């Protein structure tokens, strides 16, 4: 059941067509930021309007939707966006990564490997990887057109000169298909290797900045680095205290006023599967519209 | 043992229930009606319609009520509603000269055809809290007199008769619409004016003020400010002629600014233009000043001030975008923060190790 008075998945079909055209162009030019006529959505800019518009445009009645924020299905904004689609599209939702056909995410890539039958939709705050080096859109577009990425390498070099390390820990820039430098959205650089050669289609939506970009399946995505300072993903040197995982990305949780800490998986679905007795996926919790 | 936070869904539902409760407030106090908001908080309704880009007093009043008087939140509600509405087309351009004027003043001529019409204004009032308004009371109707003139020619046009002010050239092409296509730079004046009309009043006010204080000074005069109602017509393809859609109240401001001229053009006055829904004089004036500031490059003026920087102004004027992005910092950022924390710890450990090394080598030096 969809909400009365609104089209399936909220956006009208004309708008969806416009967004789909932008998505197709984005897929045709991997890593290139396609301007699109972003609509005002009933949630605030900066809270996932780009991802929501992309999801609304690709969602069909048979899709199974998963929404995560910081790796978790139960954070407030993920809940809010999931409920939005339950209400406006009436689609089935899930918290299971492997069961979902469309996964909208903010700041994480699920730990469970994605498949060809899945689309990962990222919410993007600032799509322009060069923005903090050059504030002007006219300039940055020119730099992309000419593949003029020297400024970015100088920035990374200055990090090394100052700190001995590249001091970018999230939204770590990547080069897509050996052409465009792209902002992978503020995922931790731990997740960067998962962008590469991924069987799933990856779509990026920036609502406020009115840009869509894409990484088609099985595309080469390289994190920028230097021969003598190769890219290194960061992970807390600990195991998840709930499931014992030693290879997942961890959240640090402060448990008392004395500052005692524990580390737990950021990907709650991954952690729950590991903790369930048989290691099998549990039955999907369906949210009834 | 502490387990990672769960229960977001129920917490949200409860928070929304609480919001609905406090929105209503003390049940012993009578609930606000939309008609009350529309009539007695009319200027708030005007602002919400203007920046919400939707002319509908009742919906704007509803938005204000729902937003508990937070006008930016109300603007957001109206915009989110507007985006779902089907679009039939654009209205015919209207001529402000045909306005049914309720207020019209010029700061450049003591008297002019049609005269100065003050209308309802806060100007010249003493800003003393009127304690008589604390209680409900009868307000006598204002005295009225029939208007002397039906039409008021604009001050700009009067100056143009003598060639003292630049002539506006009309745009043959269909004006662009930034709600239907992404803004790209450089933007034409049509898009700039649309952006400013939707822009945040406070932001435009501050920018306009900065031009007066020397950051992009352009010597403005308030050529004319008028407020009144104007008929809106729509060209119906099926009928082959324009049909009236209704009337909208608008405020128009024409600023007259100095222009020194250059090798090709003689000195003359130039214009900055502001138009806003309802009685929104502050907004229309600020808009006109910023519009003129943004024309600096076109007029070959030095352009280094913030108000003259098109990308800076147009990218940051929208309060719905701005409030969304500023307030999104309330969303969880655990993941990014953890990454930063990891790097910071590593850098601090390395720093401490270096210091220890230096102490050891210094101690060794001293011992030798």
C-alpha cells in the first residue's frame, strides 16, 4: 500500500525519468559527476535526499530494500528513510545484506560481499573530491575535464611531509576506471578496497549539490597513494566484543563514566549473523506498511 | 553488558508524539486557527510563501502552525509540498505598472506622478511596545479615500525617458528555472533573480548591508518601492488566449545605482531589481542591492567583495539547503569519527615516541 495522494516511491514519473537519465549517463562515464535537477524532498538536505531520490527512481515493486547509516539498520535516520519507502512505495524491507536488492547507505559499505543482483546507493554530502582544495565549481569542473589532479597529489604529499602519513581517514579519494578522481562519500578508508571490482552497481546521489555519479559493476577503483606511501586501510587493532570478528570495521563504544571502552562491529547485520547460534541468517523482519 | 544502541524506531515515534504534544502546548489556551495566522501574522506568511516559492496563504499558514512558528521549517514544509505539484506551465510576464498599488514610495524624487503612497508601514512608527495590545480589544477601521491614479509609472521608466538610466533588454528565450535544472555557473540574470527571490532574507540582508559598508560599494538609491496586488494570467493553448488565474500580492524594489561609464558607454544610472511575494520590503530591497552587486563583472567593475561573488552568493542563499546541511551534523558520524580517532592516536603515539627518543639522545649528549 502506498501513501494516498503520492506516486509510487513519492517522486512523479517525469522526475524519475529525468533522474534515470542522469543515472544512465553516470554509469556510462564512471566517476563523472552528472548534474541533475534535484528535487526538494520531505527530509532535509544533508540527510540523504540524493540517495533517496536515486533509490526512489530505481525502486520497483518487487525490490527488497535495506537502509543503513553508519553500518547499522537501527540508527534514527536509517529508520526514517526505510519507513519513508515503506509508506510511499510499500516495498518489502530487510536488514539482511544478502537478501536486499537495493541497499541505501550512509558512511559504510556492508561487510558481506555484494552480488550482481544488488545496487548500493550512497548518500553523498559533498560530491566534489577537489572542493576543499578549490571552492569554485567552475574551476573544479575544468580540473576534472583536463584530468588535472596535481593539486590532490600535492595535498596528499603535504600530509606526508607534515604527519608522516596521508591524514585522510574517510572520504578518501579514489580514481575510477583510470580517469576521474571521485569522492567515495564519507566511508572510512577501511571500506575503499570494497569499491574496486565490485559485482554490484554502485550509485551515488548528492541532493543538495545536485549531482549523481556511479561505479558500474566490475570497475577498477584505485585509492590515491604514492609508491613509497601505499594506501593502507585503517582498522582498530581489536576484535568485536560481541561476535569476535577480527576483520570487520569496529565502532568504539564508551560504556561508563570512567571511560571504559569496548569495540563492536559497525555493521550490525554482519555482527548478528555471526552471533546467531548456527551462523545462518535469521528470518527477515518485515516492516508492515 | 552494554550493547550497541538499539530501539531507534520506537524512540523516533515517541519523539514525534512528544513534538505533536508540545506543538499544541497548554490545552487550556485556545488553538490557533489558520485564518488567525494568515490575518495577524501576515508578514510571516508572506515570507514563507516567498522563500517557499509557493503562493498559497492557507498552506503557508498551515506550515507556520505545523512548524511551531519556525519560519525556515515552515518554508521547508512548503517547498517539500511544492515539489510534488504537477506543473502546467509558466504564467505570462506581468507588468508592475499595472499593479493595484497599496504602497508606493520613491526616495529619489520628492514628488512624482501618482505621488508618494505610504500604505501600511512600520516606517516612522516609534518602536515602543504597545501594552494595549496585550489584551484583546477593538481596533477601529482605518480611514480610506478613493485612489487618485489607477496606474503608477515606474521611476526607472521616467528616468529612461531622458536616457539617464540603462535600458533593460528583454530576454527572448524562455527564462530558466533552477527548481527544474541544476544551477550552473556563470548563471544568467534570470536564474540569479530566481535564486535571490527564494534566498534567505537574513543572508541577503547581511550581504546587501556589506555592500553599503564598502565591500562592493555601488552607491544605491531606492528609486522606487511598491507593494500591491497584480493579476496573473496564463496563456491557455487550447483557448488561444490568456486567461486570468488570480491575483498575487508582491513587493517590487528598483534600486538606482551609480555607474561611472567606460570607454564605450557614457556614465548613466544602472538598476538592481528585487521582487518578493507579499509585503516583504526588507527582502525586496536586499535582493535589489545584491542583484546589482552581482552585475559587477557584466558592468566591468572591480569585483572582489563577497556580495559580488556569484558562486558564493548563489550557492549559499538557500536556507532550506543551508539548514539541512548545518543540522545534518546532528546525524551520527561514528564511523568517520572513529577513523579520525585512530589516526590521531597514531600521530600522538609517534609524536610521544619521537620526544622520548630526543630526550634519550639529549641525555646521552649530556653524559658524554
